[in-house]
């Protein structure tokens, strides 16, 4: 039974493939979650809004799904679902995450 992401096969595989990453307590494992919502409550409206939320999975089970540990990274607003075009929206987020990683490595390396 899956109680926390740490129990998942993907988590176990990532720890096996990248043992150094899992050993460093400051490294974060995050998940990106999205789902369509209709902010206006009008069912006949063809407009869609897609919030993208980052969830920190390194936290204990009683904390990782709490609202204060979730980050609303962006809001995609368009007539249809992003589908394969979601890469265009994720590119700035990925660049920001890479920049944070590079900055943290520089600070850590001194």
C-alpha cells in the first residue's frame, strides 16, 4: 500500500540510480501536479485554467501534502488543455530550477 511517495517504485529507482542525490539532506525531490479547473463555475464555458503546483516530497508524510508546503508555480489559461504544448509553459520553470540548483552548488562548494 502506498502511504507516501517514498514507498513508490520511482522513488526507490531514483535512490538506486542517483545514491549521492538522496544522501544529501538539502536536495529536494519535487513533483509537478496539474489539473483543469473552471474558475468561474460556468459549465458551458469553453475556457480552461490549469494550475501547476510543485509539491516537496522529501518532507514527512504528515507534512508533504499540507498547503503551506505546496508551491503554486504558474497558471495556464487557455481555451483547450495544454497537452503537448505544456513544454512551452514549463521551460521558464525548468530554467528557474536549474538556476537555483547552480546557485546552491556554488554556495555549497564555497
